[in-house]
C-alpha cells in the first residue's frame, strides 16, 4: 500500500477507464498451482494409507498375535491347575474359546469372574481351523484337559485368517508355544 492506495491486483485493469484499483477477494487470490495441489493430494494419500495399515494389520501379524495370546492363556490355565490343585480345560470352537474348571460336583463348568481366563471370541474373520490332541484330529467342539500334576497332552491348535496360519503347540517336553507352520516345515 502506497500513500493510502492499494497496489493493483493481478488481472485487474490499470488504465484510465478503471477508476477503482481495489481488488475483489477473487482477484487477490490467484489460487493454488497444479504442483501444490498434487503435493497436497499425495500427502493425503500417504496419510490415509498409513491409517489403513495401522487399523488393519496384515493377516500374518494378526494370526501370530492371537496364537501368542492363546499360548499364554493356556499356560496361565495350566499354572492355575497346578497351584490350585484343580482340573482345568479349554474348549475350542471355530470362532473362539473358553476355559472350564472342575467344580465341587465333579463337573467341568465355565470359568467365570476371572478376567484372564474369560471366554474369548477370535477377532475379525479369524478361525480355529483344526485341533489335534495326542495325534488325533478332534471333532466339533474339541477340548484340552490341563491336570493339576502339570501333565500336558500333545496338541496342536491351528489358527487361520485368509491364507495365514499359526499353530499353538503343546508337548510334554516343550511346553506350550506358538509356532509358525512355515518355519516348522522348513526346519524338518
């Protein structure tokens, strides 16, 4: 601004016929260049991609994480069986699992009021696709019994989501652990 007059706007006429040199809001703003728009769109696309990746982790990571959780929960139930001197069991269904405890009547009943051994549903479209106990494929609602002596049947629980698989294995020598079937296959 010079001596109270505004500078001419881009695109505004500056001749004798134009007596008003003030700009309208549309004349002051020339807008964004094509490059600026492309850069902003690229940044938005990258941020959206990062959000989608964080909200929906890859199938192998999901399955591995759930296999680790299941292995730790079975270990916790096994320790409870040993410490309390009670029989515990886990019933495995296609969409989830729950823990049982032998009650005073001699029947297995669902564990209730226990935040650790509560019933759990598998996330998303993850499934328990197979359960094998002592070398035999189990039927409709398989289960694994955890004795107070600490004895453990040999078992394999297969978790699957899409094409990703992980096993939770139990053995008398190796305890309970999650295993990647691809690594186990490569080692043998």
